[in-house]
C-alpha cells in the first residue's frame, strides 16, 4: 500500500513537471504532442502497475514504454 502511494506521488510530480514544460513549450506543436504521448504512457504505466502483481511483467512493460517514448522522441525530433 505504501508503494502505491509513493507511485501516485511520483506521478503527480511528473504531471506537474509536464505541465510546466507545456507552459514553456506552447509554441512548438511537435513537442506538445510528444509530451502528451508521454503523459498517456505514464498513465498507462500506472494502470499496469495497479493491475499487475508480478514484478517481471511490470518491469517488462516499463522497459517497453520507455523504449517507445524514446523512439517517438527521436522520430519526431
């Protein structure tokens, strides 16, 4: 239960950072889309962490999500 609370706090901090970045980068639409994609992936990651119980599946999903975000970043940038 403590782990879930820590994850939620970390997600809230990341959301605040993303909102600050969105305010800074409002002029570029590509970076805005990238940040929205990253936000969606973070929410999906939180849902996966809440639903799955084994650590191996969560670690593989985190690796997959991180690689896809890096791929999108380098593809659009």
